[in-house]
């Protein structure tokens, strides 16, 4: 990685005329002659004839709904800033979900501002313009164009997003001088929050965050298409993994993680969350993301992974696969119980149903199995009332899905888990059974076996559609699918 001249100071906070020398940099400075040379001789690269991004009409409708919900108030929604990973290296930037949902833009430091008018709001997106050629930041700044790549000009951004664009470096001062009621989405941009510190309240800001969370519950046509793209790429990623299980056996779970990541980066933006590549007893750890354990023939692999599209919609799919392609008798017994539970849960997903219905249906089946196997004393209703099945089921049976893997997380309880399903909602159905390796309350043959099956389910007008139906679920179908892929 090259050693740039400037320190970690954000570009918009650096002096307009000078750029501070990096400590221990190899060049002592910039001569006047070099500075003059770098200012000239560059072609005009402004892009013309740009068409709006695919979701521009949808983001406009979302802003209109937001405007109607908070009339007469200034609304400030930041994208966020780069976060330091170590010293002078940053994590890859991921725009805040609220900002991307309302604009379609994904650039760091961006801020959407809705200014109140007599009949609604005027929207403006504040962005970093192209890095300055005149003062040298384009080649001297660590976030300059020659270091991290070209940004869109403000004019280009206006054409792409369908929103007037201004220089974000002027925004903190403008907000500091603003009057009237203001709300912002907190937790993404400390500079913006500092400018608004005496103008906002936690309670009012939380109302804005809750509204934007609930607004994402019902997906529009564009969003459903993006979720299907994410799932389709994820299906291919699972196929990739099955084809290289022999290499994973020779190395570790990391080979599985890396294989899936390749598909995510080639076809999408990234993985939507840390891949869980849990082999053997690691499958009993719900969020096993260390992925540093062995992969052994005769054991199960629980792969929970999802591709995130370029527009930031993610899939969330889990399959529990026999590493050698065949379930043992006890593995099949547990797997088939989870499959039966998932079938009951999926059948309960339909418009007008309570959100909790699919969870209750899945848990009922698992409780029945645990009583049938002699692991719990019935009746089943008593088990469910006391939650005794949770020793081995552990988690809820699903969640909303969208731009966040656990989408709509800030929604009110009455609008989410105590709410009613509507067409356009997308959720996961993911029951599981997990028998820890050190659990002395179960027969030894159960210990160290963890099974989860997860699919992404869209609520439709007449029921539901399994977006991830391209991956087999029934145990015999899984075995046949793996055999075909392994050739």
C-alpha cells in the first residue's frame, strides 16, 4: 500500500491551500514548481448524458412520504464517515441504511437535508465534490482522487440521484445557524451532530429513526427485485462451496468463507453480514464467524451466508450440509425435524397473519419432537408455555429482511413482532436445533450436532413466495444436489 503525503485528517477539514506532511514520509515537501506542474495538463472528464439511477423514482416517493410525516421540520439524514480500522487504514465504507434508502447514494460524508416549505419540503443532498485540482488535494490528500478514485461532480450527482446537490463542507455552518425544529438520524456523523447539538432532542430524533425503520417493512417492486438478485447470487455461492468441500477439509472453515466471499464480491457489493461457516460442533454456536476450525468428513457444515447487492439489499440463507454428502442416521433425524418445523413456519406466512404465527408454528413442531424423543416431559403445551424447548432451539424463528440483514430493527414492537403481515414484507424463516457438545442432558450421539435451515420468504397477495427455493431443503434432495455438484 502506497504511503501518501497527508495525515489522517479528513479532506473537508484540511486547509484549502496546504496539505500537512505525513510523519516519516519520504518526500520532504512539494516545490512550487511541482505544485504548478500538477495544476495543469489534465483533460476535462466531466460525464454527460447521465441517466437517473434505477431506484430514483422510488427514492423520490420515499422522501415524499417522509416529508408528509414530518411537516414543517428540517430533517437531516447523514450517510456516515469513514471509520479507522488501524492507524491510517479505514474499513470499507457502507452508507447508513436510512441515507441510502432515501437517496440511492452510497458515498461517505453525504447528507440528505429536507428543508421545510409551505407545502412540504425541498430536498438537497450534500456531498463532497470532486477533489480540487487547484490546491493539490486531488493528489496530496489521502482521500484525493489519485489515491482513492474519482468522485462524481455535484452536477453528475444531481443527474444520477434526481436531487439538487451542494458541497457538504458548507453544511455544518449552515446547520449551526439554522432555526426551527430539526430532527436527525444519530450515530453516523459526529460533525453533523455537533452542528445540531442545541437544536435536536433524543426523543424527536428517535421518532425519525423509528419512522424510517417502519417505512422499510413493505418492499416496493424495485426492492423485491434486488432481494431476488441477492438470493440468486447467494444460491450460486452455496453451489461454489459444495464444489470445494474437499479443499475445505484440507484447510479449514476459512476456505468456505473465502469461497462464498468471492461470489459476493464478483456479483454484488459484499457479504451482507459476517459469513457463518460452522463445521462440526461449531454449528451449535449461533453466530460462529471465527471460521477457523476444521472441516471433517462425517460431520455437518452449517453455512449461514448472504450476498449484498450493489444497492445494499442482502439475502440471508442457511443450509446444514453433510460434509461427505450423506447424512448419518442421527443427523438425518435431527435435520428432518428442523425441516418439518420450517415447513410449518413457512405455511403460516401469509397476509393477515400475525408476525408471530410462523414462529409459534415452527416452535410447536420442535417441542413435539423434543417430547417425542424423550428429551422433555410433555405435554407440549406445557413445554411451550414454560419455554423449555429453548435449551435446544435458542433463538427466534425469523426476522425482517432488506437493506439490513435484521431489517426494520428500530420499529415499534406493535408494528413489528406484534404486528400483522402484509404483501411486500420479506422475512426469514429459520428454525434450528442445537445440541451442545457438553450437554449432559441429551444422549451422547446428539452432542455436537447443530442444524438450522433458513429461507427468505416474501409475503404475497395470496400467501408467500420462497425467494431462496433454488436451494434444496429436504434431506434427500440436499444429498442429490450435492452429488450432482461434486460430479
